[in-house]
């Protein structure tokens, strides 16, 4: 059985009642050089705060470090395990959410890179690509973070996310990961981390990790790309390419 290696997390909490305008993420948050994003249609949300780095995912089949490092990358008091969302709402925290991953890398002492050793991409280590997804500009409504503010409305969910890994421009792992980010409604399975109905997500993170254990075998060194798409219920979204070299 294939081991699921992707966990999506909606990080939301209860907060203030005053309306807030969505920040200009284009000017405030830049993705690192190995990551390129391209619009699909006209989305009103955007992936930001990209990071590519190496860290342990743990030994198969459990890959326990994958979950542990996700927890460490997000401020633990603000995020807890939530059914259907992975790491979900914890203590209230307000926007903007464009540096949460960056802060987590500093705390965990992980470093962005685009060139890795074979040891960084084999045995228990893997190359990660992580980011946050935010309204841009979104709509105004309620979330577990606030009663009125910038949100990605529930009507755009599920947001479908699908990824594959390419090596030297050839498909290397078709199962990097595919999943749906659900709306914040009564259909979420327990444990429920939201209180009462809300209009949408204020933000949610995405984590991918890959290593040589999941490829077809053969040489490890090469130029790799995670090719990922994110699309909402209207068909709008983003194409994401995270590139790195193993040598």
C-alpha cells in the first residue's frame, strides 16, 4: 500500500469583530528562486511563503518525523490536530499569515536550498516543499480567526491539490500526492476544531515531502521538479513548480 506523504493543514482561530482588508501579498511575500507559480484563470486566493529544504521524514512505513516536523514548523499553541484538516485551529492569531512558515524554519533550524546531497534525499531524509495559502483578495466573511475579515469562502472548496515529481524532465513519481482541502462546515470529521458555522478559511498550509524511497530506483542524482496544481470549484487556481538538484 502506498504511504500517504502529504498533509494539508487549515490554521484558523476565533478573533476580533472588526473587518480587515487583505494585504498586498504580491509586494510583501516573494517565493524563493526554485519555486515558480502561474495563475490558472482568475483565482481570488494565492499560495505564498514557499520554502524548499531537507529534513527527516522518518523511517518507512510510519514516517513519524514527517508529522513531528510539521508540528514544529507551525507555532504549536496556535495549531492542534483537527479531523480532516491535519493541524488545525488552536489559539487565535490574526493576519497576515505570510511569514508563518519562515518563522517555523528558523525555529526548527531548517534552511532553504535548491541543491542537496544524495544523503539529504534518501533513507530517512527527504526534500520538502511547504507554503501557506491566503485570500488574495478573497472575500469578506467570518472564519475561526475573526468575525469579519478576508477569507477564501467555503463556496470555493474543496480546493483540489495534485502533485507529481519529475527527474531530468521525465516523470519519476506520479504519486507525490493528491488531496482535497475541505470547506469549514459541519461535514468535517472529529475532532472538530471550529466552533459554530463560519464562512471560510482565513488561510491554510500545504506540506509535500519526497525522497528516493518513493521513486522507481536507479540513480538518485539529477534535477528534480515538484509539479503541483491547485484549483478551486470554479476551476481557478495555480500551477506550482518547485525545482531542486540532488548531486
